[in-house]
C-alpha cells in the first residue's frame, strides 16, 4: 500500500494544525477492536493525526499473535450474531460460533481484518500507545507486540490527548 | 471555496456537464465504511491540484460521508447524486488537499 503519511495536513483549525483524534481501546474483543480501528482509518483518510492508547484487554488488539484471534463474546452479549436466548451463551463453543459468524459477515462484506486495519493505521502514521502498566500487570513483553508501537504510560497518552479535537473511549 | 453541487445530470447538461468529467475513477461498489472514504482519500493523494476524482459507491452512508470528507480535506464536492442505490461523487483537489 502507498504511504498515507503523504496525506496533506488539513488546515481546518484556526491555528493551522491538523485535527487530532485520541482514543482509548480497552476491549480485547473483535467487536471492540473494529470500531476503534475503523475510526482510526477514517480519521487518517481525513488527514487527521490519530493516537490510540491500548490498555488492559485492549492491548490484545496490538498483540502479535492475539490480534488474529480476537473473539466475539457470547456471554453478556444479547446482540451477538447467534439469535439464541442469552442463557445459551454460557454453553461451550458459543463464543467460537459467534466469532465465526462475525468473521463470515465481515468477509462477505469485503471488510478488512484486524491486521489489515493495523497496517492502514501504521501507514497513516497513527500512534499506537501500548499501556506499560497493562504490560507489567499481564506480563506482556515488547516483543509480544506488533511492530511500530510506543510503550507508554497514561501520562504520555494524556499529553497527546490534551491537544485532541476528538477524544473517544472504546 | 467554489463549491457547486449538481443534483441531476439534466441540470448540468450545459457547458460544465458533470458526466464523466474526472481525471481519475474509483469503483467502491460493494464496499462499506470506512473503505470508500479510505480508498478515495488515497486516490486524492495521487491527484494534482485542479484534478477531479469520480467515485461510485453503494454504501448509503456515503451520501453523508463524502460531503464530510470534502469538508475535512478542503476538497470541492462538484457533484453528489444517487440513483437506484448507487451514489456517484465528484471531488476536486484545489489546494494541497
């Protein structure tokens, strides 16, 4: 893919700086990863600066292996892809079924997978902040994460977010 | 900013006819948000100032998204029309885009 970094900055703000989106991605599920990554890809398309703070289970979205295996939870998810009573969600295998259905829908809609959206984010210069506290608590090492992430604490993220025009918690 | 929205092909049949007047074409039929805007954005990067891009979409959200893309990137939305579930946009890159 060509470098989206070549995108011209949008002088949409009075001070001439590009608009900025700061997001916290806190959920390590497929249905938690997509909204954050889609918003990031969109903001990059608009010429915005983007930073995402991956914290707690959201860190799985930038985990080298786990980002390929994110799941749609069947439990506590009345809107899950399988139209069955909530109680059935506790049955073994239901998460796998819900995940399989979501992935099938995505493929049928020609939607990109999580890895492809991460590629778009990196090519677009999105800053991927890996929460250092989460890494410490959960025993995640730098080499466990995808290329191009910044290991940082909440302070560095808030420093980035302080100049954001849009801030979202996903 | 010289924005001109052409609602119908018939109304634009004059000197500045909008049909197919574009320097680049992009087919986003079958794609959903954010892919039409993302691909259009990359195509716009490759345009020179003054050149126009024609995008064909089928995501109904694109009717709201492409005017927003034009506003955010400082592009001129030359036309936006929908017919039989197909949306066609023409965007012109005036400055750095």
